[in-house]
């Protein structure tokens, strides 16, 4: 149907030695976290092999889409975004009944930026594919936007890019009596998201495969980072505009 508008590991007594280069860390069935000694916030670990394994296993899509219908749409629309030079960060098909449904898509460029023109261009491309494939029954509203400052974290690289910032994680099972955790991101350890929880002496390792939702928490540090990113983007846009103006001015075929 045409859119109605566009717009997880084993608990042990002593902290285990971190397996930095291991592709797989055995996952326990008792849903208790592994921990490691805390490290400074600014560190990064190789993630390419772990990312490949998770994408092949489907965990990468599971975090970006909440329902089976979401995940089917991601498989359909990922190539559309890629062709436009963009990446889909999250997709949610929400609502039902006479009020209609809303297809919310968050996307960005590989460098993390996203202009208004990018949103409009992606919305047009997605609308064409949805019109042809007709995967959604009934009327729906298509919304395409950037992830925003309190962005969801849906890919392994997100936890590296936003290391040192506060985040909230939700997992698909009870672990030590709860499903939600909040703390400072500490990068990756193999296939695990590392997070420093308040009151914990060791860094907690949460299996990426257990995550159902993760997002940044708005605070002064995140607001400052957002302002810095916006200022840099405005500066870069200004430099690009000046470059284009200079090229047009130097082209004898362009007349006023």
C-alpha cells in the first residue's frame, strides 16, 4: 500500500582474564555476567571479526528491528539505503487499526552525519521500493530521520564510537535479577559490550546477542559532544559551499 505521507556470559568468583582476540566467548545459560578489571574509558578493540559473526547470526538485524515484520523490512530496505550511501540505524513499524501505522526509519551516513537532504532523498527511494513490493497492508506514514542526540545503539561500531558516554541497555532475559542496566560505555571485548555500572568495581560484559535495545542517555557530556559535532558540520558545509562557488567562478562556461 502506498504510504500516506513521507516526512550475554558466565559468572565467576574472580574476574577472568579478558579474551581480547577470541572470536567467540562461551555464553552461559544461567544469565549471569562475566566481569573484567576496569580499564580507562578511552580504549578500543578490534571488532571486524566479531561484527561479521553477529551479522551472519542475525543479531545485528535483531537489535535494529524489534519484530519479525521490522526485520523483513530491514532486509528489503538495507540495499536501498546502501545504494544511497547511507546506513539504516533502526526501523520500527508501529501502530494498527483505523488510526493507521507509522514506519519510522533512522539512518545516517557512514561517518555518522545526516542532512535534511539525505532524509528526503532516502524517503523518496524507500517509497518507490515500498510501492512496488507492497509489504505493508493498509495505510501508513513514512518517517525518515537522523538518530538524534539520544540515539539508539544498534551496531557493534556504535559502542566503540560512543565509548565513554552514558547509556542504557535492555536485554532479552533476566540477569542477576534485572533486564535493564545503565552506565558508562567502555567499548567492546570480543562480542561483548563493555559497560561500567555504578557501584561496580569491575567492568560488566554484556553479550551483544542478548541486547534488545540500547540508547545513549542525555547529559551534559552528550550535549557538549552534540554541539561540537554540529559546529564541525556547519564548518565543513561552509568549506564545501566555498569550494563549489570557487569552482563555478573559475568555469568560463558559467556566466551571470
